[in-house]
């Protein structure tokens, strides 16, 4: 009996029909073994409305008998050793470390290729479903189960479309539950049981993950919506403090998914408008991040809480993001990023909800160069700029033309970028300040450092955007007075 499964997508949907009846837990995490397990797992995650991620496992081969594993390493910084094999073959710690270092390099390469800098998900207390497109010996899956157990999940389930019946019996002794659709005998190769079983590239795996993460983020965004006197509004995520221990008000906030035309492409974004709003901050990211960047969303949420609307949008299309993950070239194409930012600023001018708001730009990494280049051209529209870990030096030709007050924020541990920002600051002719956050690295990942960024950005934008808003309001209510008072 050959070709019992059409393809990996069909396999995932068939597994999902079984799992949706058996897996009712709220906190489910679907982990795929790449590459082949990813399209299967994506269908399961979609059906269960669960989070999707990958678990890369690398066997630690015994020297001279590499197929004979003495252990394994896995995503999440986990190492598992077979003490019986290690002691029985008298394998030294030095050899173990040498083999582990080699396999760790490949694991890190794959994790970066598939996930970029996305943080590893919390496993503790989760109901984890491990997925592959098929199992032959089960060695990699057993290593994945052992590695997961060290991270304290509530439950570990294995889900595969096809496997030998004896392998399934072995896995049932190690996993809490195993779901397998087909157990044909004699088994042979996994590919034998598929009508279509193409090899997957790293780029295809990355695309599937990006699409799944975007789908889940959109669903989470919509699920936060609730009826309020303002219509389609949501409350900000949680009570915040302003950095000095004082609580900030939580303002109702209208959330809208937007599409921005930029020449031949359409850019997707998220517009958050608090009620009321006294300014708009447009986020300009770099280094491969998107509108779903956790760091930018954190800062944006903080700004929403003090009455600043925010626009987070993708400067690159999904296909361009995939290409950029491989080459890293588009994130340094400041001309392209600036052109697309200008398209977004033109779109702002056509949106009646925000067109009258004074505008600030928040640039991160190479996006900071695009923000400053746009500010140099749009001196009447852009009223303030904040750069987080930015590369303003990449907009060197534009810096002297910037008129908007500019705040450069750099981590104290990011010495090279500090030097680049100091050089850029020397070229700025506008009001500007360089703030160095002590103990922070380039991404401000250290505890409390991103809050420091949010607090600094809030102060800068509130001061300069509220000043513009107050002047505009005064002109609207008493234009003659403003005119006379401005005369020498």
C-alpha cells in the first residue's frame, strides 16, 4: 500500500481533525521538528488556534560512529546525555564539549534562519504537541521529548501522520500521548507513504512560520476588541508606570488594521488611536523586524497610555522580509525605507482620524536613518524624532537638514553604536540630545531597560508634540491674537 497521504498540508489537516477532539487545553504550544514537520504543524496550530514554533534537535554522535547518538541538544539551551553510553564508552568531557560545540553551531544557524531573534517560548506549564511529517527510528523525536521534559511542560503529546507501529509503541512509553494516522508495514522510508514529498528550504520554513505568527497576532489583536461608548475600541494591555512609580492613565484605544499603498506594493500596518489623542508617532523599524515587533509594540503601548496615537507598519513585504533574512541587504537600503516611510506619511495626511495630529517618528536600528532622512524632507510635517539603538550615520547627507528636535537613545554597552551616534549628533543642526542608557545592550533586552526607552520617548514626544498641538489649538480659537502676538 503506497501513497496513503497526499502531502504535508493534507497530513496536518487530518491530524488536526483528531487533535481538536482530544486537545482541549487552553495553553497549547505546537512545536514542529524542521524542516518537514513545519507545514504539518502549521495546519494543526491553525485548527487549534494555538501558538506555533519549532524545536531544532541535533544528535550528539559518538566519535567514529556518528549515527550512534550519545546524546542530543535542542532549542531552549537543553542538552541530554545518555549516561550509559558515555560511561560505557569512556567518552571524555572534552570530546563531549567538542561534539556539542559543533552541533550547537548548526543548531544556532537553523534557529537564526527560521526564527531570527524571536525569543524562545516559555515551555513550563504548557501542553506541548511535538509534530513531524513522519517517524522512522524515532531517535530524534525521543531526543526532543527528553529535552522538553527538562523544561517542565504540563504535558507532551506527539503527533505524526505516519510511522512504524513498533516506533509508536516505544514513543508511548516516553510521551504522555501519541497520535499517528497511519502505521503501514513494512515501513521503509517516510517518503514512500506520500504522493508529494518535496524537500523544503530554510526560506520556505521561515515563510510558513512568519505567516502563522502574523495570523496569530492578528487574531490576538481582534480578540481584544470589546464594545465601548467609542465604538470599536480596546483598553491598553495593562496598567503602566511612568518610570518613577506613578501610574499612567489607561485610555480607550481604537485599533485598526490598515493597508498603505507604496508604489507597486501594499504595506500592512496597525493604527492605534487613543481617545483622546494629542499626537501621532510613526514607528520605523529596521533589521528585519515587522509591525509585530515585541519591542516596538511595548513602546507603542506605553505611548498610547499617555494619549499618543501610534502607527506600526511593515516597510518590507513578506517576500522581501524572507529575502532580507537571507541577505540582510534590504534593511540597509535607506533610500527604499525612506521612500516607503514617505508613502506612509502621505497616507497619514489622507486619514481624517489622524491627519490633524502633530507627527513624531520613532526609528530603530537602520529605520532611524530612514526616519531622519524623511524628517529632513518633511520639515513641516515631522515635529520630533526619537532613535532607539539607531544608525543615524547611515543618513549622513540628510542630518544637517533635519529641523525636528531629535533624541538619540543608545545602550551603554553598545560601544560601536555610541560612537556612530556621537558622530551623527555632531552633524545635526537641530535641537538634539544623546541619551546613553547605562547597562543596556543594543536591543535593550536587560530588565527594565526597554521601560527606560519608553519613558525617554514619552517625555520627548509629549513635550514637542503637545507644544505643537497647543499652538495649533490656539491658532484655531484665536488666530488674530496669535498673529498679533507673533509680530515684532
